[in-house]
């Protein structure tokens, strides 16, 4: 299966490096175009309908985030490659697949592209299945009570023995399931286990203080620990760039 890719980068050296890495390591990735500005990027995306886009943060006429903002919705994977280390949370909130810093580490680049290929291949193989409903609500059960909660309203889940608290913008709800059972129901691209007792909605992260163990600060002021054991997995999402 051929994966169509675009490069959005305004520096010639960056363009050539990504192109060479793809040619060397990924014959299944077809480079379909290169753009160096917001306007050219939007035009190229519309024409080529890529599966994967390598996106710089700062480009002519704006930023890679401006491109995504103009699109509003997109069906391709995004790997940010940038010299700036302070946009990682914004990239995760934009559901970017990965965030790499320049100068590019070849092993990190290969790992990110492999992840994109695997994810794209699975999505393409499931495209014909139109009977699967799109879920935008979490089914919350507590004994005989059942309630639907918008995923976007959920800040984090907190373990309490065999029960779990679901913290929303307005209140704390009790679920009669363990946090491990809850984790299996969630989209791992949005909800991340940071600690044996916590799962967070990455779209609600406002700040990450990284040390031996980390602390996440969410909308509304909640402070969530990142355990030493989970630090590597969580930092992998942000590619150790905080």
C-alpha cells in the first residue's frame, strides 16, 4: 500500500533532508509535493489529499497551525518537525502524531514514520466498514444508573480502588469500574494513562512540569502526577521535548 506524503517546510535544507530520509528508509512512502507557505500548503493538500504531512511550525505567511486551522478538519497524519520546543502541547491538542525537533534524529524520524504508516494502513483497511458508529460520548455506569458524558467535557479519570472518578468541568462522577477497565474504552490518542491512578484528556493540558516525576496542569487548575514508570510513555507522546 502506497502512502502519499507532503512536506510543508520553508527551508531548502529541511526539505531535502526529509526527502532523502524518506527515499532511504521508506519506499512505500510517495512524496507528492513540497510547500513553503500557508497558501501553497492549502492548495497542495486539496490537490493531493495526502495520508501523511511533515509540518514545520514557522512557514511563509504564518504557521503550520494556521494551515490546520484553515482546514478545520483533516484526514491525514501530521508529524511536526521544527526548531521550536515550545509548541508540543499545542501540537498534541491538534492531534499531531508526533513532534520532532531539529536537527532531526534519524531514529526518531524512522519511528515516527513507521507509526504513521501503521496507523494509516489500519485506517485504510477499515474504510469499507461504514456500519461502525462514531462515538462522541462516554457511557458512564454506576450500579443501575447509566449516563452519557461528552468526551470533550472530561478532564481526567481518577482511580479509587475498584471504582473510578470521572472529573468533568462541572462535577466528579463515580463509575463502578476500575480505571484499567475504563482505559480499554478510551481513545488512546486523546486519553493517556500518566499514573496508575490517573488518565488525562490531553486536550485539557495547559502545562507540563517535567522532572524525575512530572506534574500536568489541566484546565480548571487540576494538578495530575506523571509517575516515573509512565514518564517514558507520556514523554514519548511529546517526544521528550518539554
